[in-house]
C-alpha cells in the first residue's frame, strides 16, 4: 500500500513543519515530513499500516523530542514498523533507550538500539494505553524524546449496561411523556463512539419513539417517549428492541430489550349483558330462593375489572325483600313475600367495579310473584255478654245469642270467597247459625245448668275452598254464672314444680290457680298453706291473692328432695267453701359434692393367662348429692394414648375393670390404671389401681446359639468342660429356671452335662475312632448335620502345618454333596474322599452319592449339576443304585486299614453300612448323607 501524502504548512517563526492527517489530525517535524513506507519496500513489513514521527529540535545541541503515531490498534502482533530514530532526527546509532516511567515501552515495543528501528511487539489497545514515551541517547550524547500516540479504530461496539429493562406506563399517560433509559457506551472515541439509537422491533402502532442528547461527558443519553395513546385493553405489553450504533463504516451496534407493561386504569365502566331482566317466583318462596342472575363485565383488569353487584335501595326494594350476591349477581328472596300485598317488584341493580374511583352501570329487574293459597281464613269472635266476657247465665233460654263470629280470607276473593265455618264442643248445648256465610252467630241450643256444668269449651273452624284447602281454628270457653253453691276448684289436683337448692328466700316456685264456678264474692278466692308435721311446708309461702308460691327459708335437697305442700283455696261466700291442691316441689340439687371412692388405691394381681373379657376388679364410689348429680360413671384416666387402654376397660355403670386383650408378663409385669368417677354434674375424683401380672409358665427355654462345634484332644483333662451350652427362659421365678440334660446322641454315655450350669464334660479317655493308613493323605471331617461334631486328632499335641496345596476347602452343594478329590482314581465309583488339610489327621469320610432320581430298575443318567471350587458347573457322575452303594462300602472297608486294636472303628464302619443300606430302600428316593467317626 503506498504511503499517505500529507500537505506541509510552514511556520516561519518556529522553523517547524506541521503535517496534517487525512482526518484533520496534525503532527509536527523539523525540515521534512515523516517518511512513508511503500508497499513491499524494505522498511514496510506490514502492508496496510502507516507510521508518522513528529520531531522537535530547539537547537543543534539541545535535547530533541520526537513524536510519532504508530499503527492503529489491532495491527499484527510483531514487527509493525513504527519509525527509525536516526533517519528522522539526524542522529547516528547506536542508542541508549530510557523508557518513561509506566509507559510500558519495554513490554509493548521492540527498539533496535543498533539501527534505531521502533517496532510493535504486542497487539496494541488504545483503550488500555494511548501513548508511549521514551528517551533515545545517541553516541553524540544528545537527548531525543520520542512520544508515540496510538490511533483509534472502531473495534468496540456500543454496549448497554443491562441486557433488558422493565418499565411501566399507566394507559392514561399523556403523549410526549418520557422515561430515561440506560445509555449505551462505546469505549472508542470521536465518531467511533455511540452516534444514534433506533427501535428495531416491538413498537406496535408506533406507540413509542426515542430521543437522545449528548452531555459534556461525551455520552449520548437516551430517553423513551410516548408518541401515541396507550390502551391496555388493546395492547397490554410491549417488548422493544433498542439498538445503538457508532460512527464506524460499517457501524457496530449494541442491543437492549425494553419490556414495557401498560398499567390498567379504571377507564371502562361495567356493562350488563341486557338492560332489563324479568323473573318469576311464587309468593311462598323460602328465603334464599334464586330468582335470576344478572351479568355485567368490565374490560379493565384487576380490581378495575372486578365487578360487584348491589340493589339500589333508594330507588327500589326499600323493605329488603330481595338480595343480590355481590360476586355472582344472583338475585334471591331474602324476606317472606306476599302476593296479596304486592304482586310485582321492580329492582334497580347496580354493577360497580372495584377501582379507586369506581365506575358503575345500572340494570332493571322485574320480579313477578305468582299467587298461592298461602293465607288461612281469619276468625274474629265477639262475646255478647254485658262485659264482653265468655260467659252465659245458666237461665239463658235456647236461641239466646252468646257470641258473634266473622270470617275473611286475604287470598283472591274470586277464588277463595266461599268459607265454611263449623262449631264443635258444647255437648250440644250451643249451636251456630249464618245467613251469608260471612257472619256467624253462636247461640244457646239447649237449657244450661251451672250445677251440672259451669264451663263449656268450644272450637270454631273455618275452611276455604283453595287447593289444597287451608283452615283456621279458634277455641273459646264459656262460663255459666250461678250462685255460691260450689266450692272453689283448682285446675289440677297436683302441681309439680322445681327449684334450685341454693334458691334465696322469696324465690318464685309456682303460681297455683283455683276457680270457683260461683260469681261475685262467692268466687273471690284466698290461698293459704296447710302446715302439717314432717312435710317441710314451713319452707314455702303462698300469696293469698295470686296463689304464687315462693320460698320462705333456705331449702336442702339432702334433707327432703321432694317436699309436699298442701295449698288451700277459700272463696268469700257465707259460709266459705274451700278446696285444696298438692304441690310437689322437686329441689334441683346443686352439684356441690364430688364422688368418693370407697378406697383411693387398689392393689390386685392377675394371672397373665386370664381370658379376655374377665372382670378382675370392681371399684365403688358414691356421691352425697341427690338426683342425677348422685349418679356416678366410671372411666379410665390417663389419656387416649395410655398403653393400659389396650388391655383394660372399665364398665361405666358398675365400675368393673375387665380385660379386653391378653396379658403377657414378659412384655409388661404391672400396670398403673387411673379410674375416674364422674357425676352428672361433671365433678370427678380419681382412684389408682395397681395391677400386678402374675407369671405362668408359657415360654420354652431357648438355646443360643443353636449349634455348638467342639474339637477335643486326647490329653484334655476329664474335669475340664469341653463346652458350655446356654439357654434362657423369658418366664420368671421357678418358671424361668433352666436345667439341662442330654436327650439323644449319647448312647455310649461318653458325655454328660451339668444340669445347672450347662457345662459339657466327657466321662472317659478319648481314643481315635478310625485311623487311615494309606499313602495318600487322609481327609478332614465334613459335618453336615445340625448338631455338634467332634474331631479327634492323633496323639500329637499340635497339628502339623498344612502345605499350601493341602489347604483347600472342600467343595459341594447345599445338600452336603462334595466333589471327588484326587483319590477318585483309587476308589470305586460311589465313594469320594474330601480334600485333606493335614497328613497327620487320621480320620476319613465316605460320601455315598445318591440322588432324588434313583430308580430300583436299571441305571439312568441324570444331568443334575453342582459347583466345583471355581464356581463352574460339572455334570454329576452316574447315579448309584443300592447294590453299587453296598459294593462301595465293601471297597471302603478293605481300603481303610485300622492301626488301633479298638473295636469301635469296626463298630462304626458296620453301623455306617447298616445306615446307608437302610436309608436307600428299593425303588425310593434317597438323600446324600455324611457320617463321621
């Protein structure tokens, strides 16, 4: 690339030459401009770069300064030529380079002291370091100061401080309202910094625009402005993609997302789905009966869109006959309705939203009532005596009027005008007459006799013609007046009343009423109490005129729970007549005494095998109170989670403590059971029952462990126990004591066990049972029975060490079957010898292999397998018949030569043969067995 030519501007005063770069930057030099390095020239090692040195020289002998501009940031890493010190300053190399402190000349530049060439050694970054300075001292001793300035390139895009911002605007925000956004910053300078912004996407309907301005800090600040009307119901959310551009060519850009939520304002009133609603309901509808449902919606959100309903009580339904559910808009009946009073109700329903300044809408609801026969006829009764009282003189003649009856029905007259009235009672002495079925008259039908009957009770009944028909009734009583020829009469012979035991004197008990069929003074009554011994009537007083009985002194339920009082009624005739009535006063006890147990603590012993349901104890408690407060119930205390409740229950009335679950003394030996006695008034007391569980012998002794294996030596002392067996019994006392004895396996009486300690002894000197005198090593004993086995070594005290190849474990399956050893070549089929452990052990084992598939007829092959030492399966040898097993025993007898003269070896060998032959019956299955001796 050819070098850039720069025009020279000569300033005569300072004898300097100034070079101007193509974009208005200036550099200064003495005499000549900075050289350019043609593309491909010797001094131009990087194409596309340009360098410029500015040299200052005050005098030929003074210190000189050199200023230059090096390639822009991002130039190649090494060998970008900046300039040559000697050529631009007229000095001769070599140079001594002295960097300015902190200028990073040594790390970022490479200066050849011999030639004066200045090159870059790293990629330069103007944003990190914009200037380098050093002093070059040539051989002449002059000082040349070199200042190197790094030119900026557009290598940084504008960056927003955050990737996204969240803003909120109420939907009624005016136009041109602005919100400040975080500006994008560009680390480059000048035109390479942030130059402008734009909204790339998300600005639906052009609702927003951007505005920017630059401050003194050279940052282009950004504002977001509203350019149109916002409507949350139309667009509730905007996501604007805002881009920032610098002045590069092409420009670099940065992006930020601005999420704008439009906040709702209450700008929409509710709207009903119809302006008028009509509903019907019968007049006898019960409270809560639904009439209809209104519906209004609001386009706003949140509380602004939540609608509540109400009835405008100022304009309608002031009596509150109807209600509306504020949430659902369901109109229902809230009070009894009456078609006869009003058959149509007009309601004004208001739908109001829940905004801070709520908006509302109105709808009209017409409720039409349907009539039902819900009104009974009404009866009005007027007595025709001189004082309008229900009475008639006994000398009244038939046909004389006694009372006037009028009837009406509030229901529709067209439907319910006809009402039938009837009179019952009076024993035929009174009758009923009418002319228009509206007014009825009660009259005397037969002569009256007061001495025969002084009062007549009668009943008037009015029935309408509705469907179903409704009726009304009214009873009344007529008194027949007469002379004083009748004694007073109480309305009942015996009265019952109750009073609290703590009642103060003067407390009302009951008001007695007596009547006298006579009239005037003959009917004036005075009340009194007839005092008799032992009736406690002195506790009470009766008002002589009213007959009100009150307490006179304190009363006591414990002294007399139901005192009997005789009350007299005496009229004012001459001579006076009287009558009496009995008042039985029940004194209601105050629960001031708690139950008392006959003893506060009970001790009982119960055998653990007592059957479920047996009652082991009866507790007793009494209460000094009277009446229901003296009744006592029994319950278990201690809370519902108490463990004794799983085994015991108490009968609430009898106090019997019974078993509801089996006891086990080994799990728990005693129980402490609280029993509460509670009277009907809630007072209670507690007694404790201590239950001891008596042991029974219900547990067997248990050995642990179940198997004992013992090795004996011939020199072991007879008095030394060879083992100790241990058994435990969960029972206690004598039932838990364990004694030991041998039940089987000790036919020769060699062993004994201590019955108390369980120590195991042998009684006689032990001899080797069987000795193998063979060249091959003998086998070790294999025990596959579930009882103790004894291995008898030879006379040597310490068994010799086994060689590595002799210490192999015997192999076999779970039934005790074993593999053939290397003796199988010496033995006939059917006999196997286990691997040996030590050549000094002289006991051998024969393992007679049989299988569950042996048949008495012929020989069959079986492919059953078992595992060898390496875990590999090998097929079993051909199964043996009974005859072959016998032959194997014969060969074993010949093979095993006993060295001792004991008869026990021969005895055991014969026993082995007998057992083997008996264990394999003809045609039956047999199991493998191991025997040792």
